[in-house]
C-alpha cells in the first residue's frame, strides 16, 4: 500500500481546542510529532485561543483559513458538526474526528471526501495515558490520513485499531470510563470518611488505589485473579465484596456501559 503525505505549509488545523484538544496539542509538540509552525487552531473562545498561541506558539485561524492546512482535526460537540461542515468541507483536505457517534460515512457525506478518520480518545490524554480507538475507509489509508491520525494520538497514549461497529461500545466503556471510575473513587472515599478517615486522606487513598489496581490488572490474566488474591477466607475484603454484590454494583456498571453505548448510537442518528 502506498502512503502519501501532502506538503502544504500547515500540516494540521485544530477545530475546537478544549481540554482534549489542548492535551493533544501539548502531546504532539512535546514528542516532536509536529512543530508549532505546523499547527493552526480555530477556537470560538478568543481569550483561550490567544492564551494557547502565547503558550505554544501556534497560529490562530479564522474559519475561512482552515483550508490552508493539509488536514483538520475536528474536536467539537457532535451537535455542532452539521452546521460547521458546510464551512469546513474541502475536497483536497483530510479530516480526523473525535466526535462521539458521528460515523465515517456521515463524515464523508458531510465533508465531501472519503479522506476521513474517526478516533475516540478519552480524558487520559490529559496525562498522556489516553486509550484511543481509530478507524477509517480505504481512501484515508491510501492518502496517509490514517497513519497521520495514529501518529497524532500516539502523542497522548495508546492507539487501538478497531472496527467501526465497535466504536460506540468503546466510547461507552473507555471514553466514559473515567467518569465511572471517578464516581467509584468518590464513593470509596465517602466510605472511608463515614468510618472516620479525614476527607483529604480518604480521597488520596482512593485515587492511589485506582492507579495501583490498574497497574496490577495489566499483569494478571483477568480481574478475578486479582480479586481472589486480595480476598482471604473469612476476611475483610470478602465481607466488603458481599455488600457490593448485595447492592448490585456490578450490574450498575454493566448497565452504565450499555446506556452510554446506546446514547452513542442515538447521537449518530441525530
């Protein structure tokens, strides 16, 4: 397969530079994937745009200037896309989208090209630990847009090639997962406070428990192995786990992923 990279002066226009966009920007610059002169940003919050220009040395763009770039990274809310696409569509550009629920076929139809790449990162990008799913049609592979997208998101974590029909469930688990984990940590800390721990200490312990547990899980064949290692017969852990089962903690998480997946499907239909 022949991979082509186009040679316009500006390699990437970033459309929407919120928390995720800022993390991507910082990651690709820190790892030398792109230089500041390669990047332009389009951000509706002009104060924020000015701050990013001052911090990173990138170029602020107007909407009509986006087509100067080889590719555009679209990181806006899905509901903003239909109107924005009317201004962004350009037959000689490649596009990378982080928008939940918007399929590659919809991207291609709205933008007038099959040079489209769909990615789904998560908030781990803020600390360089994102899990990002990526998919694209054949035209995006041949043009180099797919490889460029993989390179871009490798700047903020791990990238996974994934069939598009699994994107919504990836979003429901990994994209939304940090919120579920945060609620778990908060509840864990609340339990500690209820039983007498100071709030600050309880929160710190809960956060560190999530970090170390994640690292341990990556070295085990499955989560049940770690659970069994911690649960001694007749001990404290199994007593706590019994209560979690009684309050259907496990079912709540399964249903949360399912509901988020269905919402992703609804966003695509909208």
